[in-house]
């Protein structure tokens, strides 16, 4: 039986894995493995295979918690790779944005696992996750012109949308950190990331189907959508 709660999160990982198998490489700057590392190609194949296996396990209800844990740990390695770069230039928000993306993916899986296996740990994961959209928001404000350049051409006032989505990230992240309206905050963050998938990344893939980075951004956006959706705590009984 399909686990609908973790379906999007798992499919995002499967997409990243399939792309990795197709190109025989890691996920570009989202997975900044040093170029000179030994057995780099073989490790890239292994990484892609683990993403697919973890994603499929997450989608299947019987193995969903285990798959979520596996993906959470795997994305945790990505966090360490990004942290190395961020600490080398700690004053810049861009490398910390990479840390936040990887950490959000990792915590999405760990909270998904914790909700089943360790419910007492899930609230801690949600609060930690809140740091990630706060950093995303700071990046939107700090690189507003670049963010605006990503807004679809048919939407008016692109700079407004850059600031608007930055504020949305900040609000959602702070709510998670404070533990206030956690389910609503996670749901709205997931909805915002889903809108990025549908309005931004999917059209860009359709317009450039041979462009690897567009496919990678689409898979990352799908994964972030699923990670935020995983955060939602159960509804309280009336």
C-alpha cells in the first residue's frame, strides 16, 4: 500500500536517483563531492542507486519509516559536504543556503521516521527544520534580483514575488521554530514549494528537456515539497 503522506518526498528522491543514473554523476552543486575523490564515478552510481531504493522504500507504507530514515541519513552526508564549503566562507549567505537545502531534505526524512518510530523526537526535528526556510528567506532578500530573474515572465512585478516568497519562508520557518501553528506552517511551506514545482521548474524542464540542471532543480523542489509535507503533525483529536 502506498504511503500518501511520504509519497512526494520519496518520488523526489527517485527522480534524483534516476537522473544520477542517467548522467553517471552526482547532483551537481546540491551534492558537492570533490572532483578528485577516488572512485568518484562508482560512488555517484552508488549514490543514485541508494536514492532510488530509499525513495521507493519511503513510498511503500510497510517500509516507509525505514526509507525515510535512510534518506534522512543520506541527505545528512550532503549537509556535511555543504558545511565544509559554508565554513570556508562563512560571511556569505549563498553557501549557507546550500546547507539549508540539504538539511531540510535530511530533516524531512528524519521527522518522517520519527513520527512513526520516535514521536518524542519529531517536534525537535520540526524546530530544527524551521532554520532552513529562515535561511532561504534571507537568501531571497540578499539575492533579490537573482530570485526575481527566476520568476516566470508572465507574472508581473517579479521583484515583489522575490520579496513575497522570502517573507513566506521567514514566516513559516519562525512558526516552526517557535512551535506555533506547526501543522499550518508546514502545510503552507509545502504548498509554496509545490507552486515552485508547477509554476517555475516544470515549465523550465518542458522548455529545455535536455538541460540537466533544470531536471535537478525540479527534483530538488519536489523533494523539498515532500520534506515540508512530512513535517505536519497529526491532527489533534476534537
